[in-house]
């Protein structure tokens, strides 16, 4: 037997009368079902009244507070506190807008040993390699000349080697598929000195984004070279260079 909704509920529920809805008690409370028909002699119209003492903005503000998730910030680690202290005490900005930074040493730079011999040996080996490939040498010299012409490196005339310093070896990396720079010069600050310490060992990396599941990267042309190194720390970024074997190594 196929019964309509009105007939089905009339068998189980309370009928309020002819042309009136039906009441049914459920686990959720009373529900209303059925048809409601008003008579022609009914002169009263249904109406409802809503009285609000608070403005809509106040009610929305209250709703946002109820939905707001309060979180307690985690305390900073010692590395994060050190990073914040170094940034606030060493980073400055010149009137021209250039940012000046210092190296974030986590160890006393006096722990660095002698680095000139290793840098010279690796430079001589690199120079022999370039001599066997004139095209590679041309790209290498152009890259370093671009460094110097833009003011990103300069010749050190009076170096004081009696104080802590560091010579960074360098070599080239080829990427023929690149549409911009097919050759890049890489500076190896992980090269160890006679004390078995390198510049990378003595400075701290406070943010290691590869620990996270996702990371976003962007390529800004010569971004890091636009940041100036403080004069006191430039002695830790010495390099050896000459564009021709007939010249003196600077």
C-alpha cells in the first residue's frame, strides 16, 4: 500500500483538526507536518515581531569572538632569540637605502686557521682548467668582471693578515640549459682552514626551510649582492683573483 505523507502521519500523530497541521513527537522533539488551509472568514493575519536592542554590528562582533580560536604563541628557542638579537643589534640601513649586515658568528672568529694556502692551490688548479677551455675562461672572466664593475667586490690594498680572516676558494658551475647565466661562480665557504674550521662552521644558519614539508622560492637577480657587508667583516670574505696568468694575484 502506498500512502502519502499526510495520510501516513495522520495514523501515527496527533491531528489538530480539519485543515490543520499534524503534530508528531520524535527524539528531536515535536515536528509539524501536513497541510494548513485558512478559511475565508478568517480575518486575522499571522504576524511576528522581532525586537533587537543590539545593533547588527555588535551581534557580528560577538559572533566573531565566539568563533575565534585563541592560540598561545610558543616560546622562542635560544637560536631564535639569538637571531633576533643579532638582527636588531647589527643590521642597519644607509641613507641611500642599502642594507648593511654583519656575519652572524656563533663561535669566536679567532678559531679560524690559515686559509690562504688552500685558496691559492684551488685557484691555480682552476686557472689551469680555464687555460684548456678558452670559451669557459671567457665566461669566467666576464662573470668576475661583472662582480667588480657593479661594486660587489673590490681590490684589497692593505690587508691585515695578523687578525682573524678567511679566504674563500671559488669555482664555476655550468648550466647550458639556462636562458640567462650559463656559468656561475660558486664561493666555497665550507672549505676548512688549518684549524679544521670553515667560515660556515663559525657562522649560524637560523632558518632551515628544508625542515618543512613545503617551501616557496623566488629568484631575484643579484638580490644577495645588493646587501652590503659591514666593513669589519669583509676580511672574512677575501678571494684570490686575476683575469690572466700574466697579472699578479690579488
